């Protein structure tokens, strides 16, 4: 999917994680999202795809 970074760990707010778990456990989501990591990977990828046009490109080195 992308460049491997060595399995970076990201801390997620416990209240948000509970909401994610509840969403995953809904009957209609049980087969699409197998676990929290998969849900977060998919949700972030979909969000970034949707936002792609609204994110300004980073300045090239030397232009900063």
C-alpha cells in the first residue's frame, strides 16, 4: 500500500477507540472491518482520498 516505516505506533484517545470498537461491532460492519487497525487504515485512506484536492502541496526544498 505504501512505504513501510517499521511499524510505527500511534496513540489513540481511549474514548475514540471505544467508538471505533462499537462501530466495528455493528452487524453491517463485521465483515468489512476485521479489527481496529484495519478500520483505522481504511478510514484514514478514504479520508485522505476525499481531501486530496483540498490539501495544498508542500513547498519544495529550497523554496521554504
